[in-house]
C-alpha cells in the first residue's frame, strides 16, 4: 500500500538534518530528466518524473558533501546513467545525481569550504531542500538557513494524494532488470498491495483473479495454491523477489509480508529455468523503509474470521545506513465448511545495511506456521448433477476430523547483496535457505455406492513428520554500454539450487461414510501400501540476455539459457534407488516498437521446459516437456500515464506430453500435445482523481491436439473459454466527506471442463463484491462484502469426486492505524 506519511520538523546538531512535513511514497518512480533552474536565492535542481509524481528525500552528509537520498526512485535519463554539474553556484563545487541502489537516487552537493546545512520543507509543487553554504560551528544547533545564502533543490510533484496505487509502471520479472513494462516484449500484469488491501484478499486465488487468463485449480481453503495460466496448470511455479521458490505453493500463504504480485505470462525458462509453460507468479515482499513507519491492523468477520497484523519500519542509526522492517500476522477462520478451521502465524524481519555509496546488503527471514485440515471436495452427484437422495449442503465435510490435518512449518533466511562497480555495471548475489516440516494425514474420496449415498474412502497417514531443506544461490551482472550508437543492457547470470526431502506414508482402508448423514470416527482397516523415500534434486543454470535499443524506438531482446538437472530418489523400504539427469536450452527473442513514447507494439518467441521422470518401454529416459509460444501485443500508457493497458494475442503449445504406448498400455510415450490460443486484455490505473480500476478479459481456447487416449479437441481442465474481472474504487477527494470511498467488483468465469475426458463441466458464474472505506489522517476503516448476492458457484474440480464450492456471502470489517 502506498502510504502518505508526514514527519514533523526537528532540528539536529551537526551536519545531518531532520525532515519537515515531507510526503513519503512507497512505489518506485522513474526520474526521466535532471534540469537546473537559477533563482534569486540560488539554484533549483529539478528531478523530473512522469506526470509529476512526488518523491521522498532523506538527507545525510559525508565530509564537505551534503547527500540527499531520493528513496523509491530510479534514474531513467535518455542519454546517460548519471548527471553532473561543476560550480553551479557560489560555495558549491559540484552537484551530482546518480543511481545509488536499485530503488534509490543519490544527489550529492559538495561544499567548497564546509558541508552545507539543509532543511526540507514542502514546496508548492513538491519538496524543497534548502541548502545553506555557511558552515555551522561545531556543536552548534543547526538553524533554518537565511534566504540570502541558499540553494534550493526542488523535487517536482503535482499530486497531493496517492492516486497511482493501481498502476505499477515497472516490474523486474520480465527481464530480471529494472525495465519499464512498456519496453518488455511480454505480457506482465501486477496486482499491487493497494488492490489486495482494498479487496481484503486472504489467499492467493482471491488476489490473482484480477489477472486475465488465470484461474484457480485448487480450493481457496486448501494449503496448496495451484493455478492455470493460459490454459496450463502452474503447479508450484513461483518466484520470491525474482528468485525461484517453488515451495510457496505448498506451504500456505499470508499477505502480511507482500508488497505486490507480478505475473509473467508465457514460457519464462530463459530467466528462471524449469517452469510451467503458462507463466510464473512473483511474490514481492516488503522491504525496509528509510523513515519511521508503524502500522497496526485488525480484521473480523463472517465464520469467525479474524486477523491481527503489524508492520514496523525505519532507520536503526542516525546516519540511516541501517534500516529494518518487521511484519507479523495472526490469522484464523472457521470457514463455511464443517470441521475446516484455518490458523496461520507469520513473522518476517528484514534488515538492510547501506554499506557504502554503491553497496548494500539485505538480510531477510520469514517463519510461517500454517494449519489447514484437508478439504477433499464433494462428489458430482448432489452438487453439479442430480442425486436421487437430494442436494449435498455446501458446508458438508467428508473427511475424518479426529486425525485429518495438514500442518506445515517453514523458515526462510537469506541475503541479497548488491554492488555497483560504476554508473553502468552492477553485481547482485542472492542466497536463500528454506527449512520445512510437514505433518499431513488425510482421507481421500473414492466411488459412490448404495444409490449415490455412501462414499468409499481411503486414508493416507504420514509416517512421522516429513522434512525438506533447500538452498538457492543466484549471481548475476548487469551492464550498460554503447556500440556504434546502439545501446545495450547486458545480463549474465548463474543459478544453483538443491533440495533434500524425506518422508513416508501409509495408504490404508477406512470405513465408508454417508454423504447425507455423516458419522465420523470410522475405523481404519487393512494397510494397502507403505512407502518411505528420500530424494535429492539439483539444478545448475547459465543465462545471458541483451536488451538492445536502436533508432530510439526499437528494442530487441535476445536471451538464452542452459540448464542441467539431476534427480535422485531412494526407496528406504525396498532399498532401491533411481536417478535421472537432463539438459535443456531455452531461447527467447522479442522486439518492441514504440511509434510514440506511450505506446508499444511487440512480438516474441519463447520456450520453456519441465523435467519428466521415468522411462519408456525401451528403457529410455523421458525428455523434458516443452512449451513453445508465439505472442504479439500492444501496450499503452493512457490518460497522461495514469492508466496502463495491455492487449495480447498468443499461440502456446505443450509438447512431449505423456500418453499411453499402444504397444503396451502399462508404459507411456511422449507423443502427446496440448495447445492454448487466446486473447487477453488488462487495464489498471486511475481514470479520474480518486477513481481507480483494475480489470481484465481473457479468451482461452485450450485443448488436446494429439494423444493416444484422450480424444483430440478435448478441453483442458479448469480453463474457461471466457473470463472477466472488474474491480473499481472511488474515494471522495475533498469536502466534509473526504476520505469516504466505495468499491465494486464483478468476477465472471465461464464454463470449464472438470476432467480431461470432458465428462462434465463446471457451470459459469458471476460473483459480485463490494466495499466501503473511510480514511482520515492516520486512521482507516473498511467493510468488505464478498459474494454480495450469495450465489452458489464452484471454484474448481479435481475429477468427479472432488468438486469445490465457492464461499457464500461474507462480511469482513477492518480497522487500521498508522503512527
């Protein structure tokens, strides 16, 4: 959430000054030009931003130099990566403007005799940093400078309110560099924190429904988070701050530590290695702020749903070189399903050390304790299709509450090191370690008996806790240079990851259950099978990418990646082991043409891969599955840069899909193919002052085109042909009702195939949400109404015996306070 925070003036001794009444914003803003403007009292250095977005400034000193850190900003000058002026005014030797770190700009004002003193005050259209060239005596309190001996630095900004919350102009996910979305030859959609908070989303499926071409493939009450993007299930394809973290989708999730969600659509193996063909979701976590920030929030609502969260941040020393952030959350819900109670506990500390002018180190950790009973869904007879015994209540639970559990505890810790060798070359090294412990016992549904009244079941009981440890290391170099008038942004990197896991399970018979009059605590029966294994998975990847800008309005992106994967598994009961090693090369070519500065036409070709383990009838190892995509589209910054839109057309084919071998149906061959073709439209930003919108439409034609078992032309599972999302919010800007706002949302999902055999469809639905807000000074309150008209609908299906209802009407009330 982009916050407006006021710091009231306090003068300090020495050369470090305090900040007075300065607006602070949390989103990264590009600085596109630096200009000087002489004044009667000195000089104005103007940092120009698109549409005049306001910037934030924190001042320190080094020797005779006053340093202004412009936070959450990136230097985007057309001809260079820095600005310098010598002897711009009396008493000042140089003024330089450079990129300090990824999200901060450094303005250095070097005094000839002594360090200038300063006071930051609000300007008419932005923030004014008044510089006094007369040095203060040692130990003397610094007073506001006199107007006769000043230089003013004006950071431009025309807006007084956070009107840009829904539009995010940049996302590193598309190129692994800080590149405007307009300049990337791919479809990238962003769900910012403000949208998540305005909708009061409590799980990933609620937040990601704002993205076109994306639908959920798992229940929102499930600890697992699975989605289909452009027709293909993502599995556990996630990133965390741009680094692969495939465990996110199976450990539970909490938004308390999330800044935004980024979705890159289409094959992305060139940057991220093994990945699903439809795309990838990047979770961007909250990072330390260079100013004091404290926020408390509480939510309570239907089904005894509650959440308490805090968000603290600020500097830990006077120089501002050590800053922290600490997020925590406690969440619980009884849900609308009997016996399904959810509990989550999160704590996430982050510490950033600005080691020097060009070097920073961030240490980050997160502990999450997620406890979810298993929701296995309901049979199709009595939900979608008629059952002679009646309709099954959507609150019905058909597991075993005595032992059913899915408890996962995870601890992440790591560092992110950045060093800038010069204005044009930067090095980044990231390391992460993940520890997890899982305890899961569940009951799975089978066939219905006795006239569709009694359900067979099977118990899965874990042999003690299962454990997994994983390590991820990334190192890359980014460089900017020019050859023959052509600009290059070169990225070269290497990724390494390894994961160890160990666990076991007993498959056991358990008593049947009456789906209309369930009696729990049925006895366990004979053991069907027992398994216990230990596995290791290791990947090593090298990648290179060049973003080439020529003729000022053409951008060519070339990239390639080589991956080596090794997997070993040992059966601890049988004493046997197996292993497999694969290699893969993944290319990408993309071209962007900008007829005008705010419009981009693009086209791209890209590939992805996923390892397929096992052997065929000829005892040959399976090759990786391959995703191949052709995409063209148009992007535009409309309404003076307030509204960002993307229109994309794509053709995506998945090859090397396993299908039964006609020679022996107990074996498989890789002759299957599936294809998805579609059109997507996404819009996000501000229409008028106070009126914001995020909306999307997706047309997806996803089907089987080659298979030895599934009929050609069958639709892929959980993929609607048409889906529409619309969320809009208006907040009154002035008058007695200033701060009062209203939100309204419509979410339409068309019919979807429930299985690959296409034996049934999930019906279409239109869900309506609404919200009321009130924000004044540091206080905020909101009411969210989800499924306003209490419609019956189905979120997803995993076959005929696992149909998942969507939640009924619910209300959530939230209050928050910043101080």
